[in-house]
């Protein structure tokens, strides 16, 4: 077993050809910033060469809560990095990579956190897992998340989660196809599935992923529209003011 913690926003542990990638921003509710995306990309690129399985994890209480609004409020252009393309490409790597990607979800997966979940090949969770898209409450939309979520659960379920904005429990998430398996001790659940998945060899996984991806170009075909929709909502001064107000006062837009 080997590990590397020379990162600001993630923790990485290797067990031979198995990579555990943990989103680790405990002081910021495991939100997404530019550094997180860059560091995840670095690890996933290494996984293309070394790993046949990638397990993406968060904290016990929160898997990932979405965009770092604090960083957005401080950025001159509104959103950190100005473009969501690096994040979308990261999710593409999780979905299309030559490895099996597993999201291990405990606690809250909100907004962009749902993008990480929906991008993975398999989703394993414990009973505390909650899934939500809160963007419309701030005048935004989950533009980049939706192609991945629609691919996972279908158009109407993704549409309903977006409009309702309320958290979906793990029981419904399983019924909708977002979660593949759930147990109270999800760490043991992950290990159980790894015992079988590790019997596969990387060449077979890579060939299968290449083939299955060739049958469905939805994610690539949706990218341009997702970029445009994201730019539209994050260029809206009213939306940016709502975010800034929330960061400063903790008050939601309707309060």
C-alpha cells in the first residue's frame, strides 16, 4: 500500500492497481474549486496508466457539496477559472477512463457533487447518503451535471431532481438507478465489490470501456450546450449578487 498527501484538496492512496481518491476540504464542506479539479485531473491521468479501479470518496458527513461559493464571490469574473470546461472534462475522464470508477457516497452529494457521482461507473452508498441539485434556488442550473445525470437515471428523473431542489434519500436514489448498492457499513460494501472487480484485468476493462463508450456519445455531444448554459447563468449579475450575499450573510435568496 502506498499513499501521497502532497495535495491541498485531496488525499490519494494506492493499493497496487487500486487508487483511492478522497475529496478532502473539511473546512469548506468538500466544495469544488480550481485546485481540486486540477489535482483530481493529475491523479486520474496517472490512473489511466496505473489503475484498473478508482474509488472516489468524500468525508463521512459530506461527499461533495458542489461549487465553492466563497471562491466564486472573490473571483473577479464571478466563477473560479471562468470556465467549467476543466471540471466537465474531469467528469468525462471518470466516465470514459480505462478503469472502473466507483463513487463511495456518505452524507451529502449536492450540485457539482452530483456530477462526480453521476460520472462514475458504479455508485455505492451508506444510509446517510443524500443527493440534491440546489442550483435553481440561486437562479443557476446544473448545466454540466445534467448530461451525466440524464445518462444515469433518465431525462424525467434528472428533470424532477433539478426542479424540486430537495434532497433525495438513498432508497429513492437506488430505485431511480443513481445508486447501485447500499449498506449501513458502506466501507465493507466497497471492499466486498472490490474483491470481485479486482479479478478483472486492465486490458479487458480498457477494451470494454472503449467499446461501451463508442455506443453512446451523449456526454461529448452535450458538452457545448452545457458550457453555454453554464456561462449564461454565471454571467448574470443578479445571480452573482445572490451568491455574494449568501457568502456574506448566510441568507438564502428567498430570505
